[in-house]
C-alpha cells in the first residue's frame, strides 16, 4: 500500500511551490528589463524599479529588434514585461 497525501496537505504544499515559480518569473523579467536598460545606456541598478526609474524604462524608445515579445511570459511589449513584474504578489 502506498501512502498518498490528503487533498488539503497537497494544496498547502502547492502554495509555496507556486510562489517560488512566480518569483522565478519575476526575476527573469527584471533581468531582461535590466539588460534592455543597459543596452540603452541607462544604469540605475535598484533605482530602476522605483517610480522614477520605471518612468525612464517606460519612456525608452527601443529599436525594432528590441520590441520582440518577452520570452519568460506571454507579454507582447516591454510594457507588458513591466506589468508582469509589478503583478507578482508581495512576500508572505
């Protein structure tokens, strides 16, 4: 006989795993946006994620080749990447 976790236990174990995957996705998006900013000459480090830095990121005029979809999400524009970054839930 094989022991199987009950549904409530499985659900509780799924929550931290799902959060882990969301944090991974957010990190990938942030890394991609950081590279785009560096390629455009914007070097702000952590300040890129503050309101003023975000405004700078949104105002960048990207070359046509840089307007490709975000590879880590279903995003279609860099603006979608920014929205995906801010949608990630706060820490527990």
